[in-house]
């Protein structure tokens, strides 16, 4: 359930959307779009190299505006983190995506990290920022906060993806899926919104 925003009511989050890996498939009639980068990027093989992007989309119901501003296919984490996640990494890497978001102010709903999924070389990867937050901060990449970008606010953060077994992610797309909900004041259904952008 979502509660419409009211300028006289303090901002708060009343509904968090949790997106499973299977949620990347579109429901019939769901708003969707696919955006391609405005430049041709070759896959990076240099750790920490940023592929600049300018891909913008807006949720037509919540009016949340999001720009995907950059992609780091290979982010070299510390040896301690590599050791901790050796089984999950499986000699792969960590990739980062720069998310600039502004909530639309229509409802008390935050932009959540769990809405993002990365698909590289035909394999789906869920977001996993928290374990790499210290390494990201040390390298100058502000990690996406655990509570997301709150209602009525803007932010510029990086979302991390653990790329198990993938040393150089190529043919990568990012899918954003906001689950269906219901307007708490009117009872109206708010349809799912999903879109996909090409990163490299």
C-alpha cells in the first residue's frame, strides 16, 4: 500500500518493495521501455575504469526520476573482502552502477536498491552493495544507502553487484523494476513499472 504525499505530513517510508530475481519479467500491459546508451562503449578491462553514461527514465505513476550516469565493469575489492566472498566471487569481480535518483513526491516511497538487477553475458545478478561499502567509499564511490533514497529526496550513489565467475562483464543491461502497489487513500491499483538500459 502507498500513501499519497502531503506537504504537511513528515516524510516517511511506509512501503518497501522487494524484487526477486524472477520479477524482471514484465506483467501484461505493464509500462516498460528500453534505453540505449548515447555512446558506444567498449568493455573495460581496467579495474576502477568508469564508463560514462547518461540514461534517464521516469516512473510514470510515482514520478521517480532516475539517471544511470556511469558503469564500472571491474571494481577491484580488497584482499580481505575477496577472501570473505571467495566462494561467491568464484574468481569473478564486482561491478558498480552509478544511480542518480529523485523521488517524485507522489507517495511515501523510497527508491530501493533491490529494484535493480544486472544482466551480463546472459546471467542475472542481484544488487549487493553493503558488503563492499567500505572498499567503495575508500575508492571514492558513494555506496547506495541501505534505506534507499527516501521520499522527497535526491541522491547520487553507486550500486554494487557481485559477478560470480565473471572476470570481465560484457553485454550488460540494467533492469529496474518497481512492483505493483495500491493507493492507500483511493484503493486504486498502481501497475508495475519496469525498464531496461544497455550499459556496455
